[in-house]
């Protein structure tokens, strides 16, 4: 069984305050922010690793991003992935969800035969939830989104439980298929020292536009139909009023202010 996991390198949430906006391109400037594995992609990778342990599946990780994203692919290989592919080329820069899905779909075809494609339900920086289903559309395979449980994995027809509004839906899907994963499916494993040592012997394949043989006008910003007309940072400002006096006086002032604002 061949399983492909699409993994995105996203800005570290702990350093999110360092992200800036390019006023000309209306895109996020992430160069000063360290990259980490998108949290929901960890759940997708864990699902693939469990299939490797239980059914002998081969796990390939594909990520599209700048050269520093290589560390993310390396981490996935340290966790147990057999093959790591980084799609990195200036031609891929500025891609929206559509262009990203098109590029990933091209890489999946180039990577060889597959039985299952797993993606996190959404990325922490974009959160569109579009990339997974769009990859499936480009590949012409079925997709099930927001999967929270594998109920049956026998043969080519799988039954899965997936979130749906305030409930769930039980879906039977025939492989090859693409599934987007929620955090309820599993608990991602942590890095181990032995895994890190084993990953040193693994090499990461780096593919650019020419290797994928995709038209440049369909990639990156050129191939992105999404247009950002305006983008700005939100500044939260609060008016602060200092209360002075004894505890009783402060209490009276507070009650008066709350009454004036309509809270009381």
C-alpha cells in the first residue's frame, strides 16, 4: 500500500507576532518566523504511520515551500516516513489554494502509484480547507473531508466517520481516494532519538518546476485566481481608566461606570 501525505510548513504559532505584510503584494512575509509542521498535518502523518505499522504501507511525504521547509520534511522522515519530497522553486511563490493544489497534484502523479492521499483538514495559516479537495479534483479521485475515524479498512472500499455540521456522516469510499483528517482521528507521536538518527541516512528529493514539467503560467502567483484587494493588521486597543481611592471608593466608582455603560 502506498500512502502519500501532503504536509505544509507553517509559521510557528509562538512567533506569530513577527509576521509582517508586504504592502505591495499583499502577501505575508514569513522570512523572520521559524517554520513548524502544520498541526493537522501531524494527524494525517500519524494515520499514515499507523498504516505502515499495521499493514506495511510505504509512506511518502510531499511538501511545497521555501528551502527552509526542508527541515519539516526531515522531521517527518524522522517520525517514520519512508520518502520525503520538497517542492521548492521561485515559480511556486505566492500560490493560493488553487495553484498549490495544482502543483501538489502534479507532484503526486510524478511520485508514482498511490492508494491513499492524506491531508490535514486545514492549515493553521490559511485555514481555507480547499487544498485537499482540489487535489482530488485535479487527480480525478473521490475525496472525504473532516475524517475523524476509520471504521473499516478492508479491501478497496473503506468506511470512515466524518464531521458534518453539528453531527457526523458515515461514508464508504473506494480507493484510491483522498481524505482530510481532523485532530480527533489520533494523537500524533513525538520525535524519538532513534528516529532522528535513522533519518540522517535518508535523503530528501527536491523538485522544481522543470522537473514537474508544469506550465509556469499555472503556478504560483501567476496561476492563482484569488485576488487579495486589501490586507491589514488588526490593532486591538483598550481604553483604560484608573480608579483611585479606598477600596470602598473604587467599588462605588466601578459600579457607577458599569451602570453608565449599561452593564448594570
